């Protein structure tokens, strides 16, 4: 079954709502009309009876009735004596058995006779020198339903037209309201079809109102901006990777060619050491590239287990101690015992190695690297600080980018590829943690990571 478009859905909802609202107001109108009609009938009845009572008097022959008696249309007024006998009534007047319905002065009663409901109103007429009389007015309650019946009949006639015009009007209003969406769709297709992510929808929607549609257009523009940046980063990544791999490869080739032309001597040994160093750099770089490629494709397996982070960080410090010894750098530790996290041990060790290698690499000769690990507010907080050259403020946000190095020449001799911190950030985030960096030029850098503690 074909799905309805948004315009048709909105039109249907609009029509249903308006029809329901119309029915509700008509019902309220009918109820109010009934109440008003009832009030008017009661007022007419009381006024007619009181007016008729003033048309009754006595003369020498007995009861005298004025010609104006009972002129109210639809209301029957009958005069009774105090013995409940009829003294005067017009032809075909409605008579109610006075013994059955007692007289009540200026009191409105509702009675039912032969299946018909009536309003009955009595008025006591007092004479000083003659017998007292009663004026009783009677009107059928069904009279008040005439207005309601007319209202219902009129409603049944015009209601289909109301529903029809509501649906047609709602459809055209919705169509006009969604017209900018069609423009946005057309613009998005043109941008994606032309493969030009530098274009933006906003230039197509200059006439868009400042409403949800304009917000949608702005959201699409931001999405295209992120996509453009992502594609540019990918292209830059390819360029940087080629650059990083080309240099050690060229060195290996040139050193091999040199060795082929030399006898066994010290120069040959030195060249072999260079080849070994560059080969290790290439191996590390390729390994890191492979891991990052797997993370991008969500194919990097992560095996969570209960890990004693206190022991793990001590193991990594022991491994890094030899590297630090070459620069006469000492480790100062402040590590709480038995801190556990749920983590992949291999990834966590790689993260710690990268952070400590970074600290040792940029620490001053004969310097100090401080390492701490504590529980903070139900989490695990670790800090690795060095007293090295520091990082300029404009580079702090960029150090997490792949292949980014503060030294643009990239002619480093320490085997750094610029992928270590990018990998650190990914590992921390994969473990639902956060990592931040603080640095001051010529004073040092502090990396702080926070991970959830295992319960």
C-alpha cells in the first residue's frame, strides 16, 4: 500500500481536527440554545399569566374579563376559583386537573400528561371585597425544541460543505507551507548530483521565512559543511600518509643502494642501523594506519574485561623506563591501589604507551614525568604531565588530528608519525571516557583522562 505524503497527512489531521471542533461548537450552541429557549419560554409564561391576572376583575354581574385577556400566542391562561373550579377559559384551552396539580403562587412547575411535558405557572389574585381567584398559565415544553430542531437540520445541511471546504483549504495551505521543502530537496539533489559540496542550500532559499523550514535549510548546510570537511580531511589524510611513507621508503632504498656498492665496514653497519630505524618507523606507521582504518570502518574488535588499571599503568611505566633512561628522565608516580575499569587491556596499554612516549619525547633532558591515578567522583582520573617544551594554544585543538605535528617540517628523528594522540582519543572515547590537554610553552604539558570505574 502506497504511503501518504506529509501534505496529505497534515491535511487529514487538519480536516479531522476542524470537523471535531465544528461538531463541538455546534453541540455547545445547541445546548446553549436550548437553555436560552427554556429561559425565554419561562419568561413568556410568567409575563403572560401576570398580565392576564390584571385583566380579571369583578362587576355587578360577577367576574369580569378584559378583552386583552390571554393574548399571548401559544400560552393558555385559565382562571380558577379557590375551590379549583374553572371560572374562565378560552376555547380549546389546555386544562390541567387542579386537584392533581395543586396551585402554588408564583411558582413554575413541570408536569407530564399524556406523554407531553408542560410548564405550569400559577398566580394568586386577591380581592378585598370579592372571592379570590387563581390564574394558571400552561405551555407545552416541546415548544422549546423547535429552535434546536431547526439548528440541527441546518447543521446537517451545511456540515458536509464545511468538511469539504476545510479539507480543500487545508490542502492548499499545507501545499504552500511545504513549498520551500521542495526547493530544499531540489537544491540538495543538485548539490549531491554535482558532487560540489561547497554549495549551500541557503542561496536557494533567500525567500524562505524565518521558521522551521529555514532551520531545516540551515541544518542541511551544516551537514554539507561537515561532509565537505570530512572529505577534505580524507584527501589530506591520503596526502599525509603518502608523505609519511615516502620519506622512510626513499631512505631505505638509498641506503640499500649504498650498501651494495660498499665493502663490509663501519659505514655499512651505520647504514644498516638507519634502515632498521626507518623500517621500524614504517612498521609502526603501517600498524597504526591499519588500526585507524579498522576503527573508521567499525571493524576494530574491542574485548572488555575487568582490568586492574593500577597494575597496568605500573607495567607500562616499567616498559617505558628504559626509553626515559636514555634522556635521564625520571618518573614520579602517585597511583592509588586496585583501581578497576571495564576495558580492553591491549587498547588501554597502547593508550598509556602513547601518552608516556609523548611525555618522554617532549620532556627536557634530565626532566621529570609525573603520573597519577585516583578515584574522583565515582570515576577514574589519570594524569600524565611533563616539564617539556609545551604546546602553543593555537595547536591544542589540532593535536588530536591525524598526522598533525607541531613541527611542519616533519623531519623528526624519533619515529613519531602524528597518529599517536588521534589513537589515544579514539581509545578513550571507545571506553566512554574523556581526555583533555593543558599546556604552557616552555613549562610543560598535562594530559588528563577520565574513565568510568568498574563497580
